[in-house]
């Protein structure tokens, strides 16, 4: 049985390649799981001292579902399903900010081989984290912050804040938008830019929602509703058969910041943004016990993701932070991990730098193209032509492009590796 056919019942053939991954988010965990599937030795170093179920809603498209589905013959996907929203009976109801329902976008067509998952970031992350650590036996070193990356022509490694030196064949910087690996790869400090937008975010139980006759109906099963206004959109979901509620409000914000950051938000600030909107929006928001104010920053596509010696590579947000309106940030990080593992397997231990550079060649143009959809979707809503929508209501729905959703990252990497690699 080959690694790409692995069902979790057989160990892949060892390649002798030692991979060090910095960061245990979805991108880092996927890279580790895929490296394990393809026979590489892999360890993860994560700065957080323990796993916490943090965050709110996160979305994985069918191109990510295809990856999850391959892990242990679908067992991981089966665990994610009950934690995820089920919209087959509801779809996505899109309203004008005044309350008028203008379109209902049907749910994704079900595909057992490429399911869609939308759920609480912390809950879904726990499933993947525990699978990697407890079932596959991948070593995840928590509470280990990296102070420095290093490499030469023969090896790469990290130095931890406690002074420990860890050496391998390749190091993957999957440590997010503040990655220290980025400076080594680029040779300079990459400064973020303000996107001009921020997001208020919240997740809370349905307790107060079901007590209010105006909002009780939202908790009758899983729902997804959106309200779109001038340069603002508000998305609200109920999940796990209506037990949990979550919302996000994207709005203009020109805060002068050094890096993307979040802090506790204030309901009175949210009310100002939705002044004059459908009263249902305030009825939902006022049930919120706490919320986060997340400032969005933007980075131009990096010129490269791979270091001079080809033994340190960026992955996920370290290389390409996405706007949330792309609904593809975590999914593209997962695709990165899949492709990197395939490239290392195909090149072998003797050709690690060539394999890592092939990873960048395979991923770069696709990622840049998908990144742009974050801006195009935001503009579709924030600058909506309501006269056009009146004639064609479907024009306001979230784009679902086959070139994104039907993509198989593993199959594609296997097919084109030999064409892009330069030994």
C-alpha cells in the first residue's frame, strides 16, 4: 500500500527525511499528518503551553474535505461532521440590510469524498490535534517558543527560547502571520498594511435566543443568514441543531496597527455600525455576552516562500494570509501541507531543497489567485448593485468556483511534480 492510499491500517515506507514543523494550527497539523502518511519523520513545536478550544466559526471547503476524508479511511471526517453546520434544509438566506430577503443560496451538493465543514475553530482543531498526537503518535512539543531559525546546505533547524537546538532536513514555518521564519526567507522585515476593515466576532449558546420570540426560530435547527449593506456585512449562524450561535460583522476600520490583532469588543460600537438596519440584527447581537474586535491587515503576495538553501519553507498564514471573505484561508494552508509532503516523498532525502522549491512552484500561482477572491467577494457584497440583484438575485450569492472547490491537491502534486522540479 502506498502512502497516498493509506487508510490508517498500514505504516508508510520511511523516507529518512526529518521534518520540523513550527506551529500546530490547521496548516501545521495537516503538514505533519501528511508527512507521516508519506513516510517522513516529523515533529511539531508549538508556543502555546496547552491546547485550548479557542475561536469561533471556521470554514473548510470541499477541497479541504477531500483531505480530511483520506485520513484513516474517513474516520476523522466522520468526527468533524456532527460538530459542523448542516444547511441542507436551510441554505444561506441573504438579506438587504433593511431586512428584505433577496436570495436563498442552496447548500453545497453533498459529496461523501469531499465534504464541507463549518464549525467552531477550537472544536474542529481539537479533533485534528488529538488525531495527530494520540492516534498517529506525532510528537507535538507544547510550550516551546522558537527564537531563531537556521540552515545550511545540509540541514536546517530551530533554536528554542530555552536554548535547545533542534536539527532536521527541513523546517516548515507554519506559525502564522507573525512568523519569525518569514524574515529569514525574505531577507527583510515584511510590514503589513491595513486592509481598511475589521471584524467583530462572537460565539455563544442559544439560551437567550430561544427566550426571545423574535429570535427563537433561528435555533430551530441549523441556520445561516446574511445581511448586506454599504461597506458592511453581517453573517449569523446557528449550529449543532441550533444549540450554538455565532456571528461576524465586517466593517470599515482604518486603525493604524503594526500587525493583525484582536481585543474585546463593545456592543455599543457594533450598534453604531448597524444603525438603521433590520431590527432582527440588533435582536441577535444584543444576546451576545462577549465579542472580539479583530483588525484585519493585508500583505502583498510574498515574492518567495523558500529560503536560500531550500531547507526552510513558509506555509499557510506565514506565507499567504487570507481575508476571511475568501472562506479559504485554512483550506489553502491544508493544501500547502499536502503538497509539501508529496514533494518531499517524490524528491527523496537526497533532493530536499529541490523538493521544497517544487512545493513553492506548485502552490504559488494557485494561492495568489485564491487570495484575490477575498477582495472580490467582499466587493461583491460591500459595493452591491441592488438594481442588478433585483434582476438576478443569484448574483449576490457566495461564489463557488470549480477551480477552487474541485481541486485535489495531492493528485495535482503527484501529476506535475516531475515537470516543475529542478534537481
